[in-house]
């Protein structure tokens, strides 16, 4: 059960950070720019990548704005 909570927590934090980065760069959140499927794919990319979450999100936003 703790593993499920950890995954959900990481997912939630990822969306918040990604949305923060989009908001900082463009003035609107993540879902104004990409679909929920894109967010899921970005999360999968993040899991494979060894970069810190904030750095990954910043680079992702830079590539999509």
C-alpha cells in the first residue's frame, strides 16, 4: 500500500511542477498546452530520465512552448 501512495504522490508532484513551469513561462497551466495523454507520456519519460523533476519539467516546457 505504501508503494501505491508513493507513486500517486510522485505523480501529483510531477503534475504540479510541470504546471508551475508552464504557468511561469506562459501564464497558464499545463493543460492549456498539452493533453492529459501528453502529461502521462512526459511522466513516463521523467521516470526513465535520471534528471531531477524540476529540471526535467523545465526542459520539457522549453521544448513545448
